[in-house]
């Protein structure tokens, strides 16, 4: 049974179906993972008991693997092969789709201008971030897994801290996207491309929240604890 005093990050450990439910409620378990479930629910005006009941009764199918016990090397392989590959492929397509929907519907839906700007900002923010992790941080962690090592940037906690700051910025952009789209609510006159855009933006938010959660709350603490 989930406790109201549990941290949001702990609520989703080992059960990523709960992450999808929290995303739907607008509860941030990645960058805001240290907030308790009770406090987060009170902040947005929902009953914590109702949320816990959804955890216990909702039949949510989520094929995402349980990463809670993965050692650092396996977790890095998962992050790159799942979340990084997804973003490398999805972000360029999403930017093109957002522009096309704006061109077709922007006259009737001015909020699409903000959506288009934010999609571009998310891409501009995340793509360099992914490369920093793939080329600097993740190889350094793998070196530490093999044994103590020295790096030009000093302690491994230095790039970890920087990646955490960048995660916060990405989380803020995703929050702004959710607000700009009205929680991804598709208007009645939306065409198939419009509907597809909002569906894929909601999936981008969910996948990126899981991605940041797995780094902030699983990989980074384990990497910081490695002998160095």
C-alpha cells in the first residue's frame, strides 16, 4: 500500500505504470521527485486517497523495464538504447510536425505558435544534453565501474550536478508545453496531424520524465557512490 508520505520518486520505483498516472495528473516525479505524494496532491488540489486508489485499481499496461536494480553499466545501456535513441529519432520529426500543424491551424488556434516555439526549444535543449551524456558523463561512469579514475573535470559529481541542472530546465519546458496545449486537449476541429502532434507530445513528456527519473534517482546516486 502506498503511503501519502512517500516521495514521488519512490512511488514509481519498480512500477512505471504509476509514472504514467502521475504524468496524467501533472505530478512531477523526476525533477520534483523529492516531494511527498501528500504534499504534491495538496498543491494541485487533488485528494491523495483518490490517487492512491488509482494506483491500486488502474490496469495500466506499460512495457517499460524495471530499472530499479540495474547496475550502472546496464542502466546506461538502457538509457542510451531506449530513451536517447527515442529522442534522437523523435525530436526532429516532432519539430517538423509542429510547424506543419501551425501552418494549417495557427489562424484559428494561436496557442500553436507557443507550442511550435516550445517544441523547438525542447529539441535545442535536449539534443546537446544527450551528446554530453553520451560522450562525457556515461563513459566516465563506465570507467569508474572498472575502477578508480581521474578526469579533467574533477569529481564525477561535477558533471552529474550540471546534468541535473539541465534536467530541471527540460522539465520546465515540458511543463510549459503541457500548459500551452491545455493538457494536450485536442480541439474539435483538429485534423489527424493535429491529433497526432498532441498524442506524440504527451508521449514525449512521459518518456522524458521516466528518462530523467532513471538518471536523477537511479544512475546518478549509484555513480556518485562508486570508488574514485
